[in-house]
């Protein structure tokens, strides 16, 4: 059992149990289906949001509460929130894949508050289980309260609440006029009939009370208030229950947003009761199980294992469905797809096609859609070939390349292959006066957003990323036997670009970040602030511009200049004043976001670059530095089961080391690939599996179970004097396993040189 | 002393003292200057908002708190909020004109929490007075907390807080990039040095506590936390004070928004300390005094007096400066200006000129500016002539007419006179197939916003209002000796329009509301819902279309059909389903807003119409029906010192009679004029004063002091057998007082026929 400051991982299930229910900051779990998502904390508090095209419609508010009131004494408490921090006998939260469950045991009553989203629909479900663990019969009243988001225009006179007693259903409607969508109805359905209800926080809690002491609890029954013209709505139910010793009762609440009353009635019937809840729970577990089947690691590091086997898949999974929550970023979708393609081929294909529909006819793509964000970033095409290749190598499904897809600004449909080539050419054709790729509105670094708006600035990082993308495109074209002259041309352009990078982008022993519209160097010794950036160095290795000793040399530079106690900063020194020729990042407080934080997405690039260099110790150490239990940053506040987007950097005098945000980050995908493809070294190669591990030196053995191309591979790693592989009992040449199209199970022993 | 359910009015000052500190809904006071406004409740809780051009920038959040902690016992409470409803010895809120002050006395400590806005700048000030009323020396710690609104973009990494100990000033900055304005700094200055501070609610209150039990209070000192990357900021100070018996200490906090640190330092010095606070308070009282001087009523009804002398002026005053808070509506500014011209001539002129700059070259005007709202309402020009006339009659300043003003859509400048005539002609030229005025996007009734979007629908009410506006324009032109043929032409058009109104707009004994784009009657017996509207009836009287017996007959109809226990509904029956050919109002819940609520603005029109008919009893009764103390609607929740925009109508099954919103309504201006110009009958007529009262029959005497045209009039009303006036001891003919340009004081006795 792996323990941490805030709780522990349950062996086998991946579940994390939060035992410190008042941690430094709330610890979030994300729950979602294709129609809605929620982020809930250790109390199951947090918004639920439905997707209606590009609109994100919140329908459930922050508070989700259950109160237990002893009808004899009149005393009450909230077992999932414990506002008064009473001495509960047990109080913890199970953070599961697809559910969260709070357990509160107090005065012989065990209450479990379990939250999930069913596999479809704009819905959430809650099961409240109350169990008498004492020796006497108990007469209790149970109150539930759910904050809701009902009003969908500023016209609060258009909203109202009504109770349908026969259905035990509270209906909240908003008459529609001048609304942006027609999901004007929210409902809360109880599987058993409550004794009484309220439909607003003002009625349940009282205008002058807090949820720690709602006026509703001081009355014998709730007042059954339906209302209109309210800023806020919420659903409160009261249930009277008697429990004999060892007896338990369940209440299941179903909450959703729909278009009208009829849909509410229909949907609430579909999801009513304990069986529906159990089924939804089983479906969540089924998804986890199928993802685990693809790749299960047993390394010497339990944390590596639980993250790779469960939580990184989960975290990538959120991006897989929801992009970054508020929108779908082209580069974000592309990177996440590369990461999850092994465990969901079909969805990966869909995502690639959907992303390419958001490419412009000129080869570039929009930064984000749902909703559209059109600031002219230039790096989008740099992510296409890598993702297409990742899909092909995992699935061997070359039909992808022939799929015809339109463009954001043109109805003309062209094949994925053409889209990919166009992307490559867009970059190669967008060169500035140093022969480097134009910077436009920014690159991976969203916040360096004012470097090239006048069409002059050039990005060294994007030039390096372009070299990588061109090589990937060429690799793809070679694979399909494309015109050799064309491919040679690509390599020539890539070589020329590399030459320009080395000539104009490499100064004083490292790669500068670029030249802005005014010709000023960004990320160089000449720069007043932000003199060194991380990405150009790591990507020089990823793109093969620096290999071997040169590769190690530049990463030595990174270790020397950008390392801190808990990772590697995105740049250094931080900007301390707004710098127009850089953009938004210079306005962030020193050490935050792209202004010199430890931006974990960039750290993950660095980890992969270490592996490319064959430096397993560095890669592993890098991973451990950004883990929740780094002893040099023991109180970041981050969830142990999810990576944060950043740690506030050492230059952030006010909050250095804190990890205020988590889950929503490209870090997850790159770490997943870093662990599985680089440290464990398992790479799909069309119909064959390549195994080229990059272990830290203290690892002696490890195991992996991997399904691929219909086969199952049981892989064991052992130490030896040289690298070699024994496949089904026989040593093979090289590190590429033989092809098997028959779906067999294989035993592989990978000998890893010390 | 006038008592009510929630408190009482203090004789002489107009101050209202809230004694029920937990009323049905929070009771608001509005405070403002030209740069900022705040609406605060009985605890002094509520946002403060600065104006930066058309942008409204909140800078202070809801919570404003003081805590008293006995350092001996460790017990604490909040004297201005009393979260736990401890048995305070005294606990009430003084609602003053330009200030609010909460008094809490508990365990021999009197704390006064006084809030105001200084006369200029984007600022608020708070004075906390703590007094030892016991017999023993006390050692206390005093904590203040102020919620703030700091972040001005979604990029929370751009914000931070720092403390300047030498200045006792907390500075909150937001580095600017992609912000809509540059008021990126908020400061909180204490006049005395605190012992310690916090700068975020999370640090002061704790993440898991509420303000009823902040973690900060459980520590010996606050932790002096500066921070960044926070969603919310707030300023907490701790002061250690010792108070001998009868000793008191003051803390003055100055809070504002500025562009940068230097401005914060400068402004906080300008407004530092008790003297600055006293000065600001004195200035508030000076404004009230100057407004009272213009017109002070002593009628038999104390409530009429306190409202006309103090609070209606105050309520109109808000509109005078801030329009409807979120924007400046053309018709709203025009109506409010008509109401406040007597007590601020110069500002009235400015407002008229500013409004006319928002007229289109075609004569119509934009619905609202700051920010612009361009839905094509058609009634704007109908309000111009009345307002221009009101200004001329009060001030006799005809230079207004020659002022040149541009247009919203044209740089050409034309005189106010031309603007006025153009407005009139726009209406007369916008006739539909029944010869009635086109309805466009709606009229006074903002929510009937889909009746005429296709350019076909015609409004009967707007046609009536046009008749009134044309007559007013003609009166104006006659006064200045304009071309008689032109004036005759106006009258002819007005007569023709009146004929069409009577022919197509008067059916089944009342005026319909109009014809929509589909030719359907809105507000007629043929209409499925909304069969009768109030405004067309009352305005038929106001416009002189029905006079004498006909006028009384149509108002009888109103009494019969639209009266309820607490006023007159805007229409009846309510729409129960969205009706596309009507618009938004049909989507409001039955009984709310323009869908059959008692919309007080419309009720005020009705009160004036009663007076025009000479029905003083009806007018007075109408006023009493919408007052807070109507025994048939005793629990509306409304502030006794401010009129609400509406009472939810009798068809609102869920909340009938409630008054959820107040202050922001055109009701104030029309009621003020109804009382002063119609019931008391004091009308300015250029250089002379006309007195034509319309008393309720039970009024025997009354007094008014009025300043006008440089003179002071002491007017006494007495009952007699016939109407006549004695002026400085001599009976005069008619009701128009002689002209006096010498600034004398006059004694007038008005005899009112029974």
C-alpha cells in the first residue's frame, strides 16, 4: 500500500483513498462521458457541465450534500462534508476511475456518498447509502441537497421550479427566449419518495445561514417551496428512515439537463434507481479494465505502475474526450491521440479526422475549436505527422491515409495524406529572413503570443519542431512508397532548415527561442529577461538535430541552467515586467505558467529527450522530481493520482512549488509515452513490437503485459551484460519482435545491459 | 416616528433604521459618486463597481466584515453580521442618504461599521468605531475583512498581492495583457497600522471554513500571507486595541481601484483617516440638504413626506448618475431628467445633451449606451419633447434649444430644437398600414420585443405616446414663436393619428396594445393571452385623447379589469406559454416583469392619469397600494425607503406580491412628479409657478416649501368651498403665481375645494 501525505493507493484497484479530508487544497477527480463532465473534490463538491455543440452548459453547482439528523436528539451533521469537523469514526474519500465515494461514519451510522456519471447523457448520479452499525434501532431523517445551475439567460423571471410528487421529481425550467441553446430544463429525480422538499438554496439553507447550519434542518419537515424569479436553484429532499441494527438504505438521485419536461421524465425513468446506478458503475469499471488490458506494467516503482496502468490513462482519457475541457485544441488533440491510440484505435481515428477538419486549406490549423480560437499560432501542423504515424504504427490501418476530409475554410475534401503533406509544406514555406519558421501568434508556448504578429518574428523552437515533423512526414512517405524525389526534396529542405537553426538559432552554447518582430532575440543572452528556454534544447534532441555526445552536452546544459528542486523551468530568469515583444507570458507573475514555472508538459518532453539520449537515470529522476512525493517539494497540494500542469517556479517568491491546477494538461500523454515507449521501451511498429528500454540503473527487473496486433505479450525484463531479447524461448536479432497475425500469446525476456 | 415591519424612519433626517437584521430578503442601500457605485445590504455587504467608460469594473466584493475578539476569553463575533445570531444588546442598521451604518452592541462593546463613497474617485470608505461601554478595561483584537475583485482577465497568474507595511496598505495588482481596461490595481489602506494581515479569503477564512468561523481568528496573529495565482483576493487586517471604560477607537479603511501603484499611493493619501471620512460624510449630507431645499412637503401623510423630501429624490438620483446601473437607457435618462431637473438644473442640461448625442440622424435613438444596446426600439423619440419642455419650464433657460449636438451615426451637429423636431417627425413618418406608429423592436415595454421586427407591426400605445409628444413639440414651438403653419401641420398630423387610434386601436371599450407583424392583435379580446394592457389606457388620458368623462370611463375600466390588491397589473391574463409574436415577455413566468406583474413604473403612469382626471382619491389610493405597508401585501420584502420595479402579480402562483428587486426603476421619477406636480400640484411654468393640487378627499391641510426661479415659496394648503390662491396676502386670479425675478420669499395659501 502506497501511502502519502493525504491518503493512500489501494493495491490492485488503483483507487486512491483521501484520508486527510481537509488538505492544503481540494483534491479533484474528473468524471465524464461524451455528453458531460464534472470535476469533484474530496467531498464530491464541484460543477457538472454538459456539452451542447460548442457550448458548455453547467447544470449542477458546487454543493452536493447529505445530512443525517437523529430524530430523537435533533442533532445533525453532514457525513460527506463534516462542516464542523466533528470527530467522525471514519471519514475518507475513495477516488476511483469514474467515481468518487465519500464515507463518513459517526455515532454508529455509516453513510456513503457515491458520485458518478452514467456512460451517456447530460447527467450525473448519486447514491447515498445509510447503514446502522449500532445495536439499537434508529430513527433518522436524511436530507440531500444539490446545487443546480438553471438560469440560461440573464432573465431570471423566465425560470421556475415545480415538484412532481408522483414521480419524486423536481423540475426546473427556464422559458426560452434569446437563449443560446435549448437545454432549458434541469431535473432532479429521487428513486424513493421524499417526505418533503425545497427547490432553492434560500429556502433550504436560508438567506442568512450557511450550509453548515441550514434552516431546513431546524424544522420538522421542509416547506415544499416551489419558486420563480430566483438567482439560484437547488434541490433539497428530506427522507424519514428507520434502520434496525445492520440495516441499510439507499437513495439514488439522478440529475440532468434536457430540453423539456417530457425528456426529463423519460431520462429520469431510464436512469432510475439502484440497478441503474450499479450498471453505470460496472460500465466505468469495464472501461478501466479494457485500458489496463492493453498495457500493464510491473516495474520496481509502484508509483510508476499505478500511474502508467491506471491514472495516466485516465488523465489522457479526459483529454481524449474533452480536449482541455473548455475547448478542443488542435495540438492538444493531436498529442493526446498519440498517447491513447494504443487503448482506443477507433476513437484515435475519429479524433485525427476531426482535428484535420479544423486545418486551414493552407496547411496551418486553428488553435482551438468548440469554441473557435483563432489567434494565429503557427505550430499546429508540426503535430500532424507524428500523430498520423503513431496511429499507423499502432494499428497498421493505412486506410486512414485515404480518408477524405474537408478544411475549416474550404469545402474541398482531400485525403489525410494530403492534409499531412500540406501541414509539412506550410511550415517549410513559412520562413523568415533568417530562414527560420515564422513565429506568428506563438507556438507550443501559448503565452508567447506577441512575438510575431507582424509576420517577421521567427521561432527557433518551431524550426526545430519542423525538422522533426518533416522527418516524420518523410518516414511516412517512405513507408507507403511515395515518390522518392519528393522525399529527397523534403530531406533537403529539412537539412537546410537545420543549417539555419545551427547558424542563427544556436548561440553561446544553447538554442535561443527566436527572433521577435523587432528583430530582438527572445531567449538568448542578449535578452533582458527570459534568457534561456527549455523546449528548444530538449527538442533539438527529440528532432535529432543534436545526437550522441552533442545531445548529452545540450542536456547537460539543461541540467545546469534550468533544473530546480522539483523539475525544470520553462525559461529563466522570469520576466518581472510586461514585455510587449514577448506577450502574455511576460505578464504572468514570475514563476507562474509560461513565465518560468516548472511547466510539466515541458518537463515530460525533457524526460523523453533523456531517453533518446539513453540516459535512463536522468529520465527516471526527472519523473520523480515532478511526482507528488518529491521530498524537496513535499507540500505542492497536487493530487497524487493526477499530474498538475505546473509547479510555481523557484522565482515565484510567493508560492514556489505549489501546484494549483491539475488534470488539464498535455503532461499526461507525454509522461504515459515516456514511461511506456521510452523507459519500458515498447514501441509499436506497424505489425511488430519493438522493445528498447531505457531503465534507470537501479532497476533490476520488471514485467509488462501488452496486447498488440491481436496478440498478448508477457514481457519480463532482466539485467545482463548486453542487450538482447529472447522470444518464446529463442534469442532473436535486434529489438524488433517477429510479426504475428494469429493472435497468439508470447513470452518475451528482455535482457537489459547494465 | 414611522414604524414598519423591518424598522422605522427617524424623524427629520429621513434615515431609516433597520431593526430586523434578518428580513425576508436583504434590504439594499445604494451609494454612488460619478465614478463608482455600490449596493449594500443591512450588513453593508454588497459589490462596489467602478465605471471606466462603458465598462463596469467591480472592485469590492460582497463581504465587508469586522470581528471583535476578546483576547482574554478568545471568544469572537462579527458585530456587523452576527453570523450566529448571538443575543446582541443592540443590533441595527442606519440606512442614510449616502451612507449605511451598522451598529452592534454586545458584551459592553459598541461597534459601528459605517460605509460610504467619497464624492469622487473609484473608491469606498469604511469607518469602524469600537467603544468600551463597560466598566472594565478591555483588551481586544479587531479584525476587518473586505472581499475584493482583483482579476480583470481570465489569467489568474497575472495577479498578486503585496503589503506595504510603512503605508499600512495592501496592494493587489493584475499585470495587464489582453485586458479591456487598465484599472488593474486595487488597494486597501488602513489609517492605522494593523498588527498583521492576510490578502486572500483562503488565507483568512480558510479553504474549508466559512466567514462565521474564519481560521484567522483561531490564531494569535494573522499569517501575513501575500499571494499570487488566486481566484479570489480579500484584505484582512488585525488590530490589537485596549479600551478603557468609555474609550473608543476608529479604524478607517479606504478601498479603491486605480491604474497602478503610484496612483494607489496618491489616492490612499488623499482619502486617509478620520478627517477624510468626516468630510466625505459631510459632503453627502450637503447634497441631501440642497435637494431638500428645492422642495419640502408636509402633507398629512408622513410617508408621502419622507419619500418626496428624501428618498424618491435619492432614488431618482441614482438614475440621474448611473441610468439603470448597467447602462444608460435613452428613455430612462429622459424620464429621470424630467424628474430631477428641479434639483439639479446643470446636470439636467448635461444629461439631455448627452442623450441627444445618442439619437440617430433619422430621429430615433439607441435604446441604451454604456454599453450600446441596439435592438430597434421605436419609442425613444417620444420622450424627448417632454423632457426638453420640463427643463425649459423649470429653468427658463432657452439657450438649451440652440446647443448643437451630433448624432450617433453622423458627425453633423444640429441644435437641440432640430433634434426634438426630428424625433417628433420620425414617429409621425413611421406609420404602418392602420396609420399607427410602427412597433419595431418594442416600445416602453422592453420585453414585447418581437412584435414588429419585420417592420409591419404597429403599437397603439406608441401611437398614443406620439400624440402626446407631438402636442408637446407643438407647445414648445408655439412658446418660441416658431412658424405657425408648421405647428398647425403638427396638430393636423396629431389629429389624424388620434383618429386612427380611435378607429383601429379602440375596441371592445378599451385600447388594444397593437398589431404584430402577423397582423394579430396584441392586448385585445382576440388575443389568446395578454388581452388587456395597462399603458394604452392610462396614456390615452395622459395624451389627452380621452378627457373628462371619457377619461374617467377608461380609468374605471382600468379599476375594473387590471386592479389587484397591491396595484395594477401591466397586462392580463398572463402569458402561460412562449408566444413568438409577442417576444420575451411571454416567456417570463406568469406574473413576473412585463408578463402581468404589478410593474410600478406603469402604476405611476396610472397615478398621474388619475390626477389628470382630477381623481385625487384614486391617485392617493394607488400610491398607498404600492407602498411597503399595504396591509393587503404586508410581506413583499421591499425596502420601505425605495420603490421596487414590480410586485410579482396575482397570477404568479409561486410568489405573488413579492418585490424581489428595487431601486433600479423609472417608478421613482414618475412617483416624485406624481406627488409634487400632480397631487401637490406644483408645476414650473418658465418664470412662474402654477399650483393646481389634486388632493385625496381626506386631506385637510398641507405645506410645501419650494424654491424656484431664485425665490422661496412657503405654501400652505387649506380646504375651502372653491379653489383659489392667496399670494402674499392677496387673492389672485387662476392658479399661476405672479412672476418674481428678484429672489424674494413669498407666502402662498392655496385653497382647495372639497
